[in-house]
C-alpha cells in the first residue's frame, strides 16, 4: 500500500465517516480524486401497481489509498461536505473491473 497524503482520506486524514452507506458501480473516474458512483434498483409504484427501474449518480471522494477505477463495485460512506457536490467517500473496492 502506497503512502497516502490526502487530508480528506477517512483513514489517513481528518475526515470521519458517519450516516449513510451504500454499494454502487463507478461509472466515471475522470475527476481529480473524484468518482461518480451509480446505484440502481427497483421501486414499486403503488398507483400503477408496477415496478420501475431507478438509478442515481452520486459524486464521491476517491482517496489515493483506495484508488477506485471505472467499472469497480465499491462501498461508499457519507461524510461532511468536501466540496460543492461531494459529501460521500469511497471506503473500499469490493470487486475490481474484470480485465
């Protein structure tokens, strides 16, 4: 494991994880220390007695020591606001993308 100097890392920095957690797939890793995580599921709509597919994309902080890539399945935890859009951080990579 490489040395992490990220001050917003939940292990080596001063940020603490609290609140919600979810699992999702990384759909973009183009930002600096930022990934877009998509979670999908099925919601039942009572009025029409049908199920609908839903999905939500959330920006999350990607610490240097975790280093999630596009296509990875990751665990994400809630933190304080880190920027205008980021209030989540990647905790671990559950399943790396198949090469």
